[in-house]
C-alpha cells in the first residue's frame, strides 16, 4: 500500500496524543490543589455504598502513581466515574449528550463547507469584480462575529418564527413520528444556522485563496490550450486541487467547532456536550467536566487523523 | 515561477525591506487602512473612557433595561446603567485582556519558534512535538476547565488565553526563522564567529519582525474572542466589566424576553468590529509577505481587445 | 499558397498592480506556411512566449491585445474565445516547458491524453485509452506508463508525454515553448530529434520559441529574433547566422560558445533589456549595442525589408552593405 509508513506514523502520533491528553486530564483534575477536585467519590448526597465503590474502583486511597494506572484501566472499561449532579455514570450522560450534539454540529458544518466552497469559488472566479468584494466582505463579517452573540441576534430576529430554545417542544407529549421530526427540525434550525454562519467565512477565504493559487498553475493553461471550456476546467482541474487544503482546514476547524458548540448550546439551551460542559462548570461537577473534556479532546484527535489520511489519499504527490 | 505562463517583471521595490513595510502595505490595501483606522478609534475611545464616558460606570440613571432615548442613545442595561458608558469601559477591559494575552502568547510562541527554527535538530523536534500536542487539544474546553479550577480573575484569564494561543505563532515563526537561517549573511556572521544571541537579535529577529507583527494582530482578534466566550460562560472576572461580561449580564437577566435588544446587539457589534479590523490588518500584512507573483490564467474575465493600432512608429 | 498562420501588427499590454501598463509585445508580425519551421528567438522577457500565447488566445485576464491573427485566413483574435476555441488542439497545439506543473499533478498522464481525445471526439472510451497508449509509444514512452502521475516521470519523459498529448488531435501547427530548457543536454538532444521526426512525419508546421540558438539552428528553417517586445530581425537560419544585420542578432549568435573552437573568447552582451512599462525613445537596444551612434538615440528604427522575407530594424543597414 502506498505510503504505509505514512499512515502508521500518523496513527502512532494520534495514539500518543490521546495518551498525552489522558495524562493531562488526570494531572489537571487529580493533581490540582483543592480536595474537591481530587476526589471522584465525593458525589454529593451519595450513599456510603457508592462512595466506597468509587473509592475502590479508582483507588482513591492509594498513591498518585497507582491512581494513574487505575485511572487508565478504568478508562479502558469506559468507566469515567459518577456525575456529582445527577448521580448517573458520566459515560451515560456523555453518550446522551453526544447523540444530541452530533446532528446539530453536522448540519452546521455541512452548511459552512458547502456555502463556503461555493462562495470561495465564486470569489476567485470573479476576481477583481464587486462580486468578489461582496463575497469576501460577508465572509469576513460573519467570521468576525462572536458565536454566542450571533446566536442571540438570530434569536432576536427569529423569535416567534422559529423555536429558540431546547431540542424539542416539551409540551408535545408522545407526538406522532412526523410531528416529532418536524419539531426536531424546527428546533435544530437556528443552532445549526448559527454554527454554519460563523464557520463558513473561513472556508470562503481558504477556498478562494486555493483557487487563485491553482488558477495560476501551468496545467490550467494547458487545459485551456486543449480547448476545454472555462467552467469545465474549473470543475475538473482546478476544484480538485483547490479542495486539498479544505480537507486540512476541516480538521483544524474542529477545535473551533467544539468551542462553537459549547457557546451555541448554551445560548439555545441545546442539551448536548457543550451544554454539559457549561453546566458541569457551573455546578463544579468535576467528574463530568473531566469526562467531557477527555471526550472532546479524543474526538478532535480522531478527526485530525481522519483528515490527515484523507489528504494523503487525495493528493498522490504525498509519498513520505 | 510559471514557465509556461508569463512572469510579469513589474518594476517595484522589494516588499521585504523592513522599514516602512507595514505602512506601505496598509497604503496599498484600502481594506487594511479602514481596519487600522477603526482599531485606532476604538483604542482611543477605550483609553479615554474614564474621561469621555457620558455617565458613571456604576451609576444607575434610569429603569432596568430602559429604552434608547436622546439622552441614552443605546438605552440602559439590566442595572439601569447607560449602555454607551458600558461600551466604552467594556472596550477598555476587553482590549486590555486581548493585548495582554497576546503579549503572553507572542512571548511563548515567538521564543519557541525562534529556538526551534534556529537550533534545529533535537531542540526543534522536541519543541515541535510539544506544539503539536497543544494544537490538538481543543482550546475553549481547556480554557474553561483551567479557568473553572483556577478561579476567575483578570490575571488568570490572560494567562489561560495566552497559554493556548501561542501554537500558531510558534509554527509560523519557526518556518520563517529556518529560511532566514539559511541566508548568506547569517552564515557569514557565523563564520566570523558571532555568538548565537547576537545573530538572533541582529539578523534573525528583524527579518522575522513583519511576520510577527502580522501574527500578533491576528492573535489579538482571537484573544478578544476567547475573552468574550469565557465571560459569556461565567468564567470572566466578575469585578470587571468587559464587553463579554456586558453580553453575559444581558443574557443572564433575560434581556431578549424584555425586548431589550440594545443591551445585546451593541456590545457584540463592537467586538465583531474589533475582530474584523484586526483580521483585515493582519490579513493584509500576511498577504503582503507572501506575494502572489503568478498571474491567474483563468477567470470570468478574459483579456481585452483594443482597436487596431496604426504602424508602429506612432508614439506608443 | 495561403499561409497557415499570419500575425499582423500584434500588440499585447499587461495591467500592472500600480495601475500602469507593460507593453510586452509591440507590433509583431509573422507568417507560417504549412510544414514550415519557424524559430522565435530572444532573451527572457522579450515577448516571445507572450506572442505564442496570444496566437492561441491564451492571454491572461490582465492582458489586452490588438492586431490580427489569421488562422487559415480567419481572424481569431478579433473573434475572441468563441472563435479560437474550436481550433485549439485540432488545428494548433502547444507544448510548454515540461516542468512539474504543465501537466495536472493529480491526474494520470493517460487520463489527460484521453481527455483531449474525447473532448475533440477523435475516439472515446476504451478506444481512446488504446490510442493514448499508441501516442505514448510513438514518443518513446511505454504504453503502460499511462497509469502514472506526472511526478513519477522524469523531466524528459514528461516533455515527451506533453508532446504526445499535443499531437493527439493531429494539429497542423505545433508551438513548442522552450521545449528543452530545464532538461539536461542528452535529453535535450533526444527531444529535439523527436520533434524533428514528428514534424517531418506528420508534415507539421512548427513554431519553436526559445532563447537557445543551437536548437533553432538544428530544427528550424526560418527565424525571427525578438528584442524588448519588438522584432529585431528575421530571415532564414543561415542568413541570421552568417549574415546578421542587427547587432543583437550578431551578438546573440556570437555569445553561443562553439565547442569546436575552444580558443574563441567568450562573448556576452552586457547590460539588461529595457523596462517596458514606459515609452522608449530611440532604439531599445542602444544601451547595449556596440555599433550605436547618434541617430539610435532619438529615432526608433523601423523594420526594413531586404526582399525575400529578410527584414531588420536597425539604422545600420542603411550604412552597411552586406
């Protein structure tokens, strides 16, 4: 397989990074000063039984070194402790939250990539015209807006037209399937729109820049010389090459997407991972905080890895 | 260089001379000039806030969420305080945090970048690996966690933001330092026995400065955004009023339900403006440092035709 | 006989970033008969590549042009993109310097040749792939290399592949822009031999754009020497070599070292070409000319004919009889 060692190297890097993240996680929460943080078994209102079980599971009465090893072991079993707030396993809470977040983030990201690419291509194609200025200005404008503020603005504008909070209408009891779907759809609109608008600008700029770069390459001239029509050249030769940086950008954006999700979910009361982090902070629910942070870091690592491999697959020139 | 295409040998002065580089770039691009002017106005207002603010920062001058009126063009916030005053003071705090965090980030990132680029080898590998790990960890969650554990104060916020923003600077500076290191005059200086410090200070840093400036401006934008985000999530310094805090207060006190859009829209608009201005200026500087000499072979426009010219000797 | 290609009074300007204009090609004309081989010679930046691109309508959006370009009697410059495009590749094709990026790096060379074939409906599908393979063989590349990407081939092979692609639709005119620059000497010789053979076999007319004189001497019948966007001299290759009128032509040919005469002093032309973004007074070559006199400073020399396609733009030819 081409570049098997490249793939292996990236894989190894990802694994090591996860390991480093886990360690940082441990250090941050267990070694930080303040007993509230160090003790996973201090679940408020917990029964003595629960406390003892947690102490034993996480070896909280042993040395830090031993705790670390036990922590790793528990991680492999998917045991992240118990939430201080609702006394459920952290992993369960997180799983539910993640399932709520993913569709919203997915839609928003899709929107931003599609609109961003479209506007980027148009801006490059119509270089030096007012169209380009307008496209780039809008992109920069939305890109500069603080995520949460944009969400609030959308709420102000669309209040009454679209639901502005929560994932579903709580007053709909046992709705029929399609009503439920429509309800979800109307609730997901504003949050994902906010995410899409905040993110698309970066894609516009990158795609435009990559397109301009590509359109200056010799093979574009060759394609013209062959008699291809301009739009065919853009589609078949330029776009493919110009999209390569987009793959990398998607990975790099993931950090922003995660941050954006936190802010958006707080504004729209969306019961996802972001909101879970926010509420964990407010309530000083350290096991949740620790678990959520770990989950977010690992997902970014995985997405970076996927993006690396994707880029590798798309560009035949990379052989190292 | 495109050999098949055309290299236009436009007679211009080289863009890389340090002196006046920033000014020249800004003059060439109107967008950047606008950005700079906006920034200067905002900074001026922020610096003069104590003097020019129309009302007291903690003085209640009307009802909660009072509507805009002639005496209060932007209305009142949840404490009955004049919004214009809040914006001025808020800009002050936000800018302070933004600049301070950027300084921290530049110090770390610049040092790492210069060390890694200049010494290469093992030093570079170690520093770059560390950088890579920092890049992958998502900033805002980490910021949230650290701020939550450490406690809210302006100083903590500045440090927390600074600790996460240095990575892009480090990478960019390293690349530039590596290329500068290979230049003839650096090698000559080494051959003449100049010490590392001297070379770095006298030869490397000046060449890297324009890029550092561009990166700094862009970092300020991100720092201000981060401060806004942290404040919004309740992790900002509660005793200081930053623009982020103004938005957070409004959100907490249900400004939207009260219909008090003026408590939310202006502070965010100011933040957006600052970030936009920084992006324009920083972006223009970055573009100027990577000039695209290549001509686009294809675009919606095509080359133009002119009417036939007479025989060559007529003045052309 | 109607010339295959006629260029009359061609001017090309480029927009500059500061608002000015670069007058890259100034009143250039040439004719090409079927099967004829013309060398377009000059230093970098003299406007020869721009002329070649203008002929095919490939100028960038920042350019403007004036003049007439007649392809088999039809003005393709005035007609714009719509007029020239049907002729591209099927009547007139171009080969660029085979550097890394003249071929699309993310598509196989076979696919790129097939693209040309299918676009101009020569053949489609499997037949096209076979034909691509044959074309590659005809330039000395094993057919199975069609699956390769450009970066997997050496510089010489890339150049051959580009030639194969250019000939895929059997054009009447081939423009070769610096086909041997950036190749090492051995490979250069092979490419030239290839071009020579192909042009003879298919009766192709050739415009060879180059700064490299021995190449022109080897391959071409006639030559056009350009300087600072203008034509300095034209004639047959022998005439240019043995009896140059224009001092630039003479110095150009003298500057090429002769391996047979190692004692010959190395001649180079001092100085640099003039800037083309402002109007010039007098002869553009004057600052570097070894035979300049007063008139050269104030009056620009016109292109004078000496009969039989022989022309030169120099005040000297009034004084010197050849």
